[in-house]
C-alpha cells in the first residue's frame, strides 16, 4: 500500500522549538536536527508498521543522535504525524498532547 505523509500544523512548532534549542548550542546542530527529523519522517510511509504502538493507535519513531520521537497515526492511506517530542518529557504529558491534537484534527 502507498501512504501519503501529512503533518499537523502543531508539528511545525515542535520542530522549530527543537531546531532553535540545538542551534543555540552549536552552529549548524539545529540544521542536523532538521535533516534527521525529515529523513526519519520520510521513511515512515514505506514501513509504517515497523515502529511500535505506544498510546492506543499512535506509533513512535525514535530519532537517532537526538533524544526525540515522532508520533504518528496510520489512517486509511495516510501517515499523519501528530508530534515531535523530547524523550525526557513526562509520558502522561505526551499522551495528553497527542489526545488533544487528535481531538482537534478530527
């Protein structure tokens, strides 16, 4: 099956926040973060079931080198990215944000 990749608008803010933090630590580290995020996100449609379900139907794809995870749902022929969150965040907070974003996306 062919899947299209879609991002909720809130994901842009998640990505920009991570980029800004890494860029403030070292010049071009933010660019590396962006490249890693987009490379890993673009791989998901080819093998979406490879990554485990974490919260209900939400799957999680961990980034390499950076302690972040991409959270997504598989709906019909779409992969919908709901968030990019730092892995040290309280799992209850992540779950609540995903639930909230899902409610607004429906």
